[in-house]
């Protein structure tokens, strides 16, 4: 029988992470709505991220580009998610591998989207995990490779979770600073 391994890439509410005993993701009290605006003839906008910040109204003063993107959004593409993250402390100490079972991407280290890095970090996981498992020829070597992968990824993931959280912390004013710090840890 060939080597067997399980890599849980099942997102923020991962059942594999639960099975491994990772701490449950924490809610931020924030949510995000995403959608796709369709511009069949091209949008002509500069290729740059733009951020518009407002509180508690329907953004009447936002620039026309913003309103045009919203107007062109197809309702069928809209999605709403509550934002979760795993505490960086628990990512540093969690049992992210048991035997030949591990997790990657949001299943391992969900983070707030304030830096837009969650998907990038998930791809990094894939590269590092592939390198660590490339020469595994036995169950023991697979376990060792996964252990190397977890050790290599913990600090990087915890650092980006923190950076993302603090980026959101600066951008969003609600909640006192101490409240938010306690939430992070
Ligand atoms: C609002 C918002 C904006 C973001 N912006 C960016 C950005 O600009 N750049 C960036 O890099 N990242 C961004 N991210 C983060 C990015 O979306 C995630 O980090 C990335 O999708 C994680 O990929 P993943 O494959 O680990 O998990 P997911 O994309 O969540 O994929 C998990 C998959 O597993 C499946 N699944 C779940 N449970 C089971 C099960 N029991 N059995 C079988 N399948 C299952 C799900 O259906 C899903 O297809 C953003 C996130 C949010 C919420």
C-alpha cells in the first residue's frame, strides 16, 4: 500500500484542524461583503488598490468610480462573511500535525483580510509543504517532513496574523485599544 497522508485545506472552519485540536478561530465582530463588478469593455482604472472609509451611512460622498463598481456588481456574485482569525499565540503552540495529518492555509492560520495576505500565505504553505515532503519515502519520513513544515510556517503565519490584525485595528476605530489587544491574544 502507498504512503498515506492527510493535508486539511478545508478553510477557516476546518474539521481537520478541529480533529488536530487547534483552538477555534475567533470572531472579530467584523464582516465583509464581496462581489464582482463587470466591465465588458474594460474599466480603465489604474491598477492600484483603493480604499474608501466611511462610517454608518451609504457613502454618499464616495467618488463616482466607487459607485460605478457597485452598480456594475452582479448580485449573484455577492457574498457575506464574518471575519475570523486564529490567535497568533495558539498558532505558535498548536498541535498542527498528528502522525501523517496536518493543515494548510486558512485551516492552519486564518487571519483578518486587512493586508490581503491570507491566500498568499496559503500558497507559501503549499510550496514549503511540498519541499518538506518531496523526499519522504516512508510514514516516518512523512511525519518528519510535516513536522518540519509546521515548524517552518508557525512564526511566519503568526507574524502575518498579527500584522493583519493591527492593520485592521488602525483602520477601524470601534472598540477601545485594550479591548482589541485582549481579543488578539
Ligand atoms: C473579505 C476577504 C478578502 C480577502 N482578500 C484577500 C486578498 O486580497 N488576498 C489574499 O491573498 N487573500 C485574501 N483573503 C483571504 C483568502 O480568501 C483566504 O486566505 C484563502 O481563500 C484561503 O485559502 P484556503 O484554500 O486555505 O481556504 P478556502 O479558500 O476557504 O478553501 C477551503 C475549501 O475547502 C472546502 N471545504 C470546507 N470544509 C470542507 C469539508 N468538510 N470537506 C470538503 N471540503 C471542504 C470549502 O468549500 C472550500 O472550497 C481574503 C479573505 C476575505 C474574507
